[in-house]
C-alpha cells in the first residue's frame, strides 16, 4: 500500500503517486479517518469545499466533532464498515462550517496502511444529486430520446443498490414470496439462521421447505400459513410461537411479521421479517419451570410447617422411650436393627402402648431424619376424603376443591409416612395404596400427571390384621407389603416395673407446667403398680395429669378405678382402703386374679371368647385369658344355651 496522501503529496502533480493524485484531484469529497483514534487523518480539496473547512483544520478535527449529536449512528456505521469491509448510509448529517446540516450519502471502505486500519469515506451531496437529476431530466425531456430512460434506469439502480445494502446489513432474517408462494429473495441473516442458501430457496415454494410442520410434528397446511395469508387477505400478520425448520432438520423457534406487497393496489406477494428466539424461549421455559418448582416447594414448605405446628399441639408422648423392663429393651433392640434400613414396619399393640413413639424412634434413627415424619390417623379420615388425603387433589377435582392440595405421600417425600390405625383404610383404597408402595408413583385426584415419591412407610394397628385378611376386610398383598418387620408393643400391665418411671416422668412435666414441686410417694407408686391399666400409657398419663391438678399442699390425689371398673370411693371409704395392706403377697395376688376372672365369667354367663365374652370384658387377648384360666385351675361353666 502506498503512503497516505497527507504524507506523500507535493507541490507539483507530476511528482505525486498516481493514487495520491487521484485522491487530490477527485471530484468526490473524500476523508481518511482513523476509526480507533476518532481522528480525521486527511481530506481532499473536494471534501474541504463540501464541508467548508480548511484542510489543516479538518486534520485537527475529531470525526465525532464533525458529527455532533450523532455519535451512536457514527459508531454503528464505522463498525459496519470494519466488519463488512464496505458499507453505505444516508443516516449521517455532518455540520457545515456555517452551522448548516448537510444531507450526504456516505460510502465507506477499509484502507489498511502500515499495520493500521483506516477508513476511507466518500461523501456525496444528495441535494446536489437531486438537482442534477432534475436538470438532466428536464434537458432530456426537451431533447427526447433514450437518455431519459437511461437516467430513470440509473435512479432505479440506485434504489436497488440501497435496498440491497439494507438487506445485507439487517440483523433479522428477511425473505420475500410472490403470490404463488415462491421465494423472490433471501437476505444473508436468513441464510445464517436457517442454513439454506439463497440459491437453494429463490424460485421455490418456501413453505414446504421451512414451515411444513408444527413443533409437535403435526402437518402445517399452507392454507393455514399466516405468511401466505398476508398476500391473500392483504393484512399484516404478526406471529409468535412457531418454528422454522433448518436445513439440518432442527427447529428454530421464531417470531415473524408477514407484510403484504402491493403493486398499483394489487397484492403481489409478501415480505417476511423474522428473528430466531430459540434461546429466549428456552430461557423462558426454564424460568417457568423454576417458578413452578419454587411454587411447589413453597406450598410443600407451608404445608410441612402447618403439619408440624399441628403435631406440636397434639404431641402427648415423651420424645424418648422410657422404661427398664426386658420388654422395652427388646423393643429398643428391634428399633436399632430396623431403623437404618428402608423396610416397611408394622407396629402391633393395644391402644395407648406408644406405637407412634416407636415410629418416631425408628424415623429419628434412620437416614431420613432430616425430612419430616408425616402422621396420618386413618381412623379420623372420612371415607370419601381418603384418596385426597393420601395423594392430594387439583382445583375443581370435586365439589369444595377450590385450590390444589398436596397429599400426605407427596408431603412425606424423602421422609417417613406413619399410617396409624392402618386397619381403618377402606378396602377400595387399599389397592391404590399398594400401587404406591410397589411402584413409588401416584396421581393427584383430578390430574393425569404421574408423580414419583420416595417414602418409607411405618404402619400401626390395634387390630389382628391376619383375622381381617381372613374375613376379607384387608388385602392380603397389602398386609404382606406392610408387615416386613413386625414389632409388638407390650401393654403396661406386662411391664409393671416401668410404671413408676413413667409416672415420675409425667409428674415432672406437669410440675413444670403448674409451677409446683410435686413428688411421687412410694405408696403412690405401689398403688399405680397394682393397677392393670387397660388404657396403658395414655391412661397413666391422664391419671397423673388429673392428680397434679387436684393436688393440695404438694400431695397428689390419685384416683384409680376398682377392679370392676367403678371409680374408687372417697371420704371414709377411701380412708378404709388406705388402711389395707400396701403390698399383696404372691398368693393374695393369685387369689385376687382368680376372683376377678371368675367374676368376669359369671358376668358373661361362662362365655370366654367372642363379643360379650370374658376376654372382651377383661380387655385381654382370648389366648391370654385361656392360658390364665388353665394356670389358675378354673373350669368355665357355661349356662345352658350359651356357647363359650
């Protein structure tokens, strides 16, 4: 590359480099600009005359100063020249030395020089061009001949040139179709977005190539195409949420506008301007999914908090299992064995023996302890609401379902679900429960979407589920699914040595609540130990709570029912009872138990088993009563007409 004109011109044209001479003598106003330094490097005489500035002054002027208030447009134009190698615009209006804005056409090209990149700008006065065209047209009109058409052709060539520059510079994809749906032009941006070249598309129907199918694979008939509709109804169609198919077969989500083209009032085609919004749509989908997940987690957290608050209110058992008896130690060993596993546990036992307490101990010793233990009292749920309670429902699933609701299984996801009184679950729902346990998924009521859960189930019952299975009231397959690891809770009467410990624990808690200093005497402990506690630990807790409330001067008033179930008398009779020996011998206890069983048999007319039998009256298992009858040498004597 030869040296730039400002460094190589001389006083005589003969000594100038030919290119420098062309720069100096050109009738086209030309500037050399350093785009990185924002500096006008040189200007030829024609540029000085057009702009009204001295050459030396222009060399000291910044390009942005010459285009005051147009820095954004100047920057865009300069970057386009550097990126494309050449560019053209009429958007810039430099200021004449007199302060007047000029209407110029800028043509720019890159000019490398000694490791630097300069931009050569050619400036054309649009107003002067218009005057020349008008004068030439008038002269041609007077002269006639073919010159008029030559100038008209030149005007149209200028327009075509301007349109081509715009199409090449546009960042959006642009293509045209005629009234037959065939492609008339495609700009470079559309080629880049779709992967098809203009040669592959021009002259062919574009709908079967890029717009033939919806994203879900459904056929997109051209009669339904908004692009074709633009030259059928003459209206502008704006569309979002459709796909154009790239040459490699991948979909591009687009938003586009189809604008009709009119020639003398007749629609002859349409121009389509589109942009690829795949990344934006993907981001929107991720955002919507994230917001939906946030809503789901927030709802779940709210329900967990509400559930835990409810649990705090209804919690009545101590946080630890209290007792030193061999029966309790055996239960603790079973808890330690099964807690680290994921096996289902079935806790059997009488009411009030601490089945929920054992379930909590298993959960807290498991790997799921950081997630909640969700309790469901199956005996307290109305039959028609079982499915909603377990699996949740969506709004409108049934009358009264005003909003979506998470079920207990979903609430316990990752944790433990405790099904208390599992024998109360309706038979028709047991199959759905079995499916969740087997497959780990379910659907909310009124919704087809399948949800996966990871839940460990601990069930508890005071029924004999084996008999329920035989009677057809409980599914055998569900029973075996729940009864993987059975634990039997021991009634309080069979671990009497734990009664004083439990009583003292409850009394300590009540003392704190009442802000008093209550103590359990040895006599109180002996009385509590002698009682059979048909209500087990729950009954003991209630008795201690009542005794603490009735206490006077730090002395407990413990009221216990007698053997027949009547309340212990008060006043003089109570003093007489207190005067009895505090401790019974083994023989006395045996006689007392014998008399109690005989009284029950007498009251039941000698009937031992079944409804209305002595076992039911004594609240013990029939097999236990049978073994005690045998051990005590009692011979049941049924009355005539009564089966035992």
